[in-house]
C-alpha cells in the first residue's frame, strides 16, 4: 500500500490550504483515514480522522477551521484548512488503516507535507 500526499505550502495567516492523500495498492477495504501533524520541535499530534460510517474526530485546536473529507471511490482523504494560524505550521502526515487484499490489516503513513503559515 502506498500513500501520496500533496497540497502543502506557504500561506499567509488567515489563508486556506487543501491537503489530499491518495492510497493505492493491494487494498481490500479502508477503515480510518486521518491527518496528523508535527510542529517544529514538538511530537506528532492528531488533527482529524474520518471513519467508514462518516464519523469524524477533530483536535480541539482545529475544530471549526479544518474539515476532513474522503472520496471512498478513489481511496483519497482531504483536509480543508481555513483561517490558518502560525501555530498550524507543521509537517502534516496522512494515515490510512484498513485491510489488504490478502486480508491482513495495515496502518500506513504518508511521506509528510510541510505547511507554513507566516506573513
């Protein structure tokens, strides 16, 4: 299973960015798709997750500003980030958990995409 993330970059405070992450390979089913981030000098933290039944979970610091969504037909998860703040500066990682065609569970991370919020 491979994950390809894209959409990071430099944005002004108050601006918006949209991240995407596409999963490919020997995928039978996907259960949870999510985004995590690692700010400079800090540990990785949860940003948002999306379950199969449409359930979502957000970190308190991004609620109301970020929206996670997924296109199950394309095994792709998105993160729409609005009203960005300098504290949102981090490397963002997508995470996908599911089952392979060989019926083995998997838990993979994308390569990380840098989001920098600065004037």
